[in-house]
C-alpha cells in the first residue's frame, strides 16, 4: 500500500501510484510537518471524491470519519494551478482541518487570542464550505506553503518561519499561538 514516510512516521495514501509524481508531491508536503501533526492524520484517499471541490476531511467523531479525501483533479495544473509546483496546497488545507479539530485550535483561540481569532475570521475563504475551521485550515496551509516548516535538525526541533511578510501576517501569528503550534 502506498504511504508517505517522514522521519519515521508513515501516513497511508490510497489511490496513487506507489512511486509516481502525485505521491512524491504529497510526501514532500507532509514532511514539512512536525511528527505530532503527522501522527494525528487519518488515511488520505485520492479519488473522485468529493464530487464538488478539491478536498474534504472529517474528524473521528464526524460521519464516515476520520478521513482526508483529495479529488484527483487537484493535480491538474489547469484546474488547480496552485498545486502545480513542489507543494500541494489542497492537502495542507485538509490537514489544517484535522489539526484544528485534534488540538482544538480555533476553540482555544476564540478565548485566548480574540484579536488573532478575529483576524483569522476576517480573511475570506473561497471554498464551498464555511465556518471557523475553514479559516484555520487556510492559515495553516499558508504557513507551510510559503516557506514555513518544522525543523528537526536542531536538538529540540523548532519552527521555521514562512518567507517575507508571511511571517508577520496576523493570521500566521495567531495560529502560532494555538495549541497545535505552541505544544509541538
Ligand atoms: Zn476546508
């Protein structure tokens, strides 16, 4: 069965060729994350779902969950130019949902950082689904897509900030104060 392997943590990925371009991009993307996040992920399935939209996800307590589903069309550079490069933005967004739910990020930020929470909500989400978790998922994806990562090279590991203005973005600052980032 195909899987991504990042620093000893494996994540099952169904529906892709074992050594194709798709799984290489998904693995490269996942290997930016800390092990704590990788271990929270369910099996990722690439296929024809969701029928409308590029991706979907569910927590263990949601119907059919836990899962991450990626519609194969997200690898089409015409339909999803954002995924035509080294990293897969759609995957990062869906992972962002899983991490939000697993660590209670938005629920915590609503009380612990009202200004940061408001900044997250104020950013428009373009997808079909709405709700607070969409805004965390977008900011999570922006962090990793624009140069952020978890560096395992140092003794204790540590966050590598995204490039340029992204590091100072109020949404990025807000999620860095969430349980998923402060406890990693
Ligand atoms: Zn979403």
